[in-house]
């Protein structure tokens, strides 16, 4: 195509996008939930799989009716439709080139039924979030996928998820009680209703009759029955769940169970009711290192018969990787791994007595094993956590160490237990033959379910050919062993070409007819689960360009998204990294138009809107801190003049704070419309990242920071955060003076003397400079603060206590900008948040508090980083009989001044928890950071205060 022809075609493409957006907007109640913008489409395209499909449009659906309308709209537009929730699927089933429908953002509700025996869930909630609601009843969902922190109920159903413990008896298929789902025709089926089958027959007579016909066809064939019974005696997510035709009689029930594992190709599940299983809180775990794979697999029957609920297999390569862990375990210490293999076994019961009995009964079996390093079982939670970190950390170790530009592939298969050893040995041979030296094998040995992980480059034809040869031989190996090519992760696109071979002509034809019955126009996820193209798994593979050593390890798994406060508003950490990769690809291709479009959108969607709270780091399996990367990008945008201004503020911070306080007090006396007009005008002149749009809830200036104190025998140094001086505390009838004054009064009341540095007014934790990217000022403030605290704390003898959790966290991060000698001094200082100090040192010495009846508590992102959530709850429990942390808790995204500069981010981040909090009334509302208190007060209209202010009042 010539340049002139391309330019002529561009308006046509834009017109098509406009027409498509208009068509889809008519399908939903809010047109703002439809986008055809290139940056948003590219951001949404990336999922955890090695495939990449750029959708023509992205829509956030909010109801089953909207999804039905969108299916009709897709058919009218001649485009495929793909449903996306968590985007953690590994086989390519969550992406498509047509209309991508987000069924996570507006689908996160849950209803616990029958005291936790059942739970009604919508598809956007993660498995971990669902289990958090069940935990108070001593229950959990049956499926226990390793990705439970990020995978959603929608994906759990679509892939028939299982996990380490659930086997084939507690998976999604077996524990589902009823489903509500939408067919491509728009028909909604709810199998919880007693007339569900009659309704299906009335509304979809051809589908109803076709399901009966397929049922009889399968039941009438001894060969078909035998194949289905054999394959589904194992974990099996290859193809459709044809066992539904044997397990159920009514077409409505058959269809509901076919929906499980259908990967969005038959319909959309809008709601599910699951039966739950009991939590077993008493556990004992052991790592059994055996001479080889044969010895490990030979040990399984006796271990399982002795009551082991979990038995995870690790091959020799896995053990070598685990030995390099920064958190090693004693069982591998000094072991020269040759052909060894290990079983990570766990026993779990509902009481300590039952566990003791179980362990005693298992002891003869354990003692009879040829274990290289003993057969002890441990109940200590810390030791058990290290053992499980060994198993779960394999993904982190291999994915994090892979060569930049390569993809981490995690595949899974299942074979009959008696063929497990031979299959492991066969896989090891394939790895050697095809040059996958870094591959590891691990998995759920009790189910014959193996996972293997390898790294692959998809940017060259020879590399793709290598992968194709390996895949073909792996298929031969597994099918020759009577196994299934997908046990847990779904067929997707990766194994779609091999479904026919695994099931044979007859059952493959049944699957084809089932797809046609449900989706006659082929709208839903074509190419997923069934595809006659033998090379479809080798197409549309994702290119992973090197962009930044800080993020190159990203596997786009999406674990970061549930904890990111901007995921619903702009972009998530995964999408921020994906867009950087897209910019790099556009640059390499010479596509300047696309590069400029992406970079222009990136400024706000990724950089300016990022709360930079780094909760993504806590969830990332390869330890990427996208928040820190966004801060660095902000720094790179600043001119030398801006950096000098930031440095000047650091050198004259006392004056700067005094000026801000005075400005806020002056503003407090002026009419809000005048201030709003003035600040709006300044923002329009380009100061949008410095000046907030004024609102009537911005507080006046706060009190001055505490005066110097030098008691004779201080127990700590008190570093009162400047944010408590910038913003006044929440107004109360008693006109409380704020967290700093409350902490000092509590110390006096408890008889705990503290010193206050004389230079405090000009010091800061450095977070304002760090967050905004003013690196020079950050270094200046870090040096000043360190010097003052080194002296005040007697060179590290006294702990340094701070009254704002984000500032405590900021103090600990000063090392990032200090020279090496100063880092050693900083490391000698013990920074303690005031909440943790109160829990450990003040509460035991305080008078018994007067108690509230109810308290709503907001932990912060910094309490997570600091590991003080338990301390916060301890202090809260000291002042209130009932303490409620919302099930929907998350970072408020106020992030210092982000909530002032971009209030839409905080509004999005807090919407769910604000709705939960305002559904009832509490006696008090508390947090432990002034800006988070501002954010939650704004979100809920309820007065959030520092928890120490409440403790002060309760013990006065």
C-alpha cells in the first residue's frame, strides 16, 4: 500500500471505529464504558498468556442484559466477542480481535448463604476475596488455584479451576450448585429456579432438543462413555466437559455444567452459587527429599492412604532452583542434588487432636521412606511458610531469571498416577533434546497433574519452530500415556489444535455440534478451545521487547491488578508495562503516529494517575515495583529548573510548610466558588500536577509541629510528620489537636518519655519529593533528616517513631537516595510507626480505655508495606468492641496529593469500600495517615481520624 493510499484509508478506519462505538454504546446504559481508543485497546489486549490480540473495542458491561445486547451487537457488526475478567488465563482464552467485554469492573459482589455453607458470586471477584468473606464462617471455596489472589470467579468457572488440594472432587464443576448464564441469543438461564429446564425448552427449543440428542448419542456409545470416564477420572480441562452428559439428565443442568470449562465460547456466566468446603486450620507440613522420581511417585499411594491432603512433586531441577532461594530450607541445606525428587506433603484437620492422630497414623509410612534428609512434619507457621515459599517461589525464580525478551511458559498436563514417573522422565528428555535447560517440573502429584515451566523466545522463526517441535513431541508423550493435555489451565488457543486428537472423531464432532447449538453464528471466542487449524497455537504470539531492566521481568500475569487502586480508573501496573512495550514496538517499527498517540495518552493514563503506593510490589511474583518506575518517569520529565525548585523547597522546608499552612488558613476564610475559579484557571495554565482544583472539604492549615523535647532518659525519638502540620485534623466537637499531640499525650500517660528533635520543623520523610520525582530535593532532605535523627537517636540506640504510616515507610526508603556510607547509618536506625509503638509499648501501660461499640477501620497501603496491619487492629480493638475493615478494602489512592490533583482516581479506588461503609453507621471511623483520612472522609462523608486520637480520648 502506498503512503497516499494509506492516508486515504485512515479516515475510513476512523469512521468504522466511530460506527462501532456508536453501535456498542447503544447496548449499555453509559456510553463512557465503551472505548475504541488505541491506547485503551492495546492496554486491555495484554493478558497472562503468550498470545496477543488487539480488540477493536473494549466495553465494561454492568449487567447480564448488557452482555446479551453486546452479543447481539457483535453479531450485527460481524465481529467476535471475548469475555475478560482477571486476564490471568495462560492459554490464550482471554483475548480476541473483536469486542473485548470486561466482566470484572462491575461484577465484584458476593452474598454468603446459610452461614457460609453456600455463597453466591459474580464473575469479577477474585477467589481470595471470596474466601475472605467465607473465612469468618470457617469455610472456603473448593477450588484452590495458586493464582487465587488475582484469578476471578469468572475465570474459575470458565476454566473449571482446581488447585493443590481440591483434586477432581472439589473443583468448580463438582461444587457448583446453580448458575445464571446468558446465551448468545440473549436468553438468560437460571438453574436455581425450579422451572429452569422447562424455561430453556420454551425459549430455546432447538438447543434443548439438541442437548437431549447429544446426551443419547454419547450414552449410546460404549466407546464414547469409556473415553469420557477415563479422561475425566483425571483433572481434565481439554475441550468441553462432556462428562456433563453422563452426570446429569436435564438439558438445563447439562448446559450449566457444560458452561464450566467452556472458556467463554458457549455463553456468559453472570452469577454462580457454590457449595463451600470447611477450612482446616490445623496443619502439618513436610518436605520429603527422595532419591529419584520413581521413589517419589512410588511413595504416593501410601502417603495418600495415610491421609495426606496435599502432595506436591518437585523434580531435581526444581530443587536446584530452590537451593538458590534467599529463604532456604533446612531440608535442602548442603544437599548435593543429583537425580533427587521431593514431595511437599501436608496433613490438615479441623482440630489439633485430630491432626495429632493423623500424624501418628502416618508416622510408620513416613519412617519407611528412603528420605535423604528426614521425614519430619512441622506445624510452626513460619517454617511451613518457608516450605510453601519453596514450592510457590519456583515460578518467581525461573520467570525472574529468564533472559530479557523471552516469555515464561507455564504448561500443565495430567496422566494416570502409575505413569507419572515415565512421563516426568520423558519430559526431562524433551527439555534436553530441544534445549530448554532452565525448565523445571513440579505439580500436584496426588492427581498425576504436572506443571512444567520453560522460557521461550517468540521473535524468530527458528525459535518458533523449536517450540512447535517440542509441543508436538510433548503431545505424543502425554497422549501415549493415556493422559490429558490440559489439566487445570484450560484448552485456550495453545491446545485447541490437539482436542480432536485427544478425543477422536466422534467426540470431537459432538463438541463441534454443541458449539453450533449454543453459538450458531460463531460469535463467542472463535479459535478458542476448538480450532481445526493445526498451527493456530503458533500464531499471534506476543513479542516482548526489552524496555527497562526494572520491568523487563514482567510476565503480564495480572497479579498486580486487584491491589492497584487505579485499575478501574486508568491503567493497572500490567497495563503500564504493556504500554511501554507497545511504545517500544511502535518505535522499532517506525510507526510514529502510533508512538505519539501512545505516549500522549501515557502521560495521564499511566504516569500522572499512578498512586505510586507500590502495592503492586507486594503482589508481583517477580518483585516489580511499577510505582517506583512511574516516579522515575516523573523525575525524567522535570527540567533542571524544576529540580532546583524542588531542592530549594527541601533546604527551606520549615518556611515552605509555614507558607502552605498560612495559605490554607487564608483559603478557609474565602468563598469556595472564588477559590475554585482561581485554582481552575491556574491548572489550565499547566499547573495541574501542582495545584488542586479547590473543593470545600480541603481542610485548613494544621498546628505547628511539636516543640523540641529532651527528657533525661528517653525511650524513643518522636518524628512528627509534617502532613499533620500542613492539614488540620478532622474537626470534632472537642476540637482535637491531631495525631502528633495525641501520641505525646499517650506517651505521658503511659510514662514513656520521648525526645523531639530541635530541627524537626525543617525535616521530612522525603515522600513528597520521591513521589513527584524531584530527585535532587529528595537527596537533600534525606541527608538532612538522617543527620538530625542520627544525633537525636543516639546513633541508632533509640527507635524513631513517626505518626503517619506513609511517612514511616518513607523514612525507611531514604536509603534509595543516600550515598553508601550514609546507608549504613540509616540501616542502624529503627523506624517504627506510632501505631506499632502504641500497641507494643503504650497500651500495656495505659488506663483501661472507654470503649466504643463499633469502629470502621481503614488500613493503608503503608501499613501493608510496614507489616503493621495487626498492630493497627490491636489498637482499634482496644477502643472498640467491634472493628470492621471492609471486605472491599483497598488503597484509597489519595497518595499524598494525588487525590487532590486527580480526585477521580480516589473516587474510583474508594467506590466499593465507601458503599460498604455507608451501608451502616459506626460510632467512629479511623485510619493512621492524615491524607488517607482525607480520602476516606471525602469518599464516605464520614469523619475519619487517626486511631491514636481515638485512643487518646478513650484513655483520658
